[in-house]
C-alpha cells in the first residue's frame, strides 16, 4: 500500500517545523508540489529548503499545475467545489504516475492542514472515486493564527470566553454572534474596516523575512494597514495575512 503524509510546515519560519514533521519528511520518497505560478515561487522555495534539510538524498519531486479559480465568484461555494474537483484530478494524476507501491509521498502544507487548507478534502475525494488507493496521515503544524498570537504576545481568548476563527467574507456579513474575539483569515476586502471601535492585531507573511505586524484601534490604524497590505501584495504578487479583532466584551454588537 502506498502512504501519503499531509505535513504542516508552519506559517513561514523554517524553525516552525516540528520534530514529527521533520521525521515524516525524512521518510518521504516523493514530494508533491502544485505550482501556483511565478508570483508564488517564494512559497515553494521554503518547501524546497525543508526537503533539502530533512529529506532523503534519493527524494523525488513531482510537480503539477494548480488550477486557476475565480477569486471573486458570484457562487462562492460552487466555484470552490469545482476548483477542488479539478485540483483533485491533477493530484490524483501525480500520485498515480509518481508514487510506486510501497513508497511514501508527502504534501508540505503551509501552516496547519486542518485550518483553511483543502489537501485533506482533496485526498478524500480521490479515495472516494476508488481508482487510486493509498493510506494517509496528517502531521499538524504551527498555524498563522498561533504564530500571530505569539508575535503580538497575546492570548487568543480572554478568561472564560470563546473566540471564533472565520473568513473575511463571513465577517463582512456581520460580527459573529456570541463572541467578542474574532480571528480572521482570507480577507481580501479588509472587512475589519466596518468595526472601527475594535482593536486589531494584524500580521502578514508571518515568520518570514518579509513579516509585517501592526496593532491598535481599527479607527486609528485600519487605513494604514489597508495601504500597507496593498503595497505588499503589489510588491510580492501575493499576500497571506491574518488578524485578531477584539472588542470590549461589555459593548455588545456593533
């Protein structure tokens, strides 16, 4: 039986790699990489560094082209489902062609595989089709959420209180009920601007040499964060940012 590891490699700092992840990389025969184009080359470079540092000298790399998708679709869920299906077909072809019986393959996943990453769902879709068989194991990693909290030296929750992790698209629909601390990922529209009285702890490219951090009251720093974000995205061709929004728990809904 072929085996696949889904390995969380952290938010960007090579030192985020766990001992468990390093051992899994060392057991890998084939690394699968989906190329996102030249703008994402720096994301792939970290993976290459980890393969070289911890992988076998005989390791192989199988590369495929990550399908494009509409980033501002009218039917968001339908568009994502279609993209995942096309991505699973590319992934299945790579596994079938490059991973031999008895070998181990790995996907090196940014952050933690359980948090806003599609690799697990794609592997399940492949197995559901029943044409390509393998077993797989997930190795957790340090997420951008935990790295963000560490960089700002804050806790994600306050005493006895919950917090919620959501997306910018959901936050744009309104502040989630029942929480005063909201971690936001995948926010291309700076939805935090609608909450000027909240405090924000923001970070981009966390753990890399390009890391940018900012914090303060949204009404005071929100515009500058938006400008910084736009400039950084233009410079790098991509951006990965995360933030915590925190409001006074006595204030209620805004």
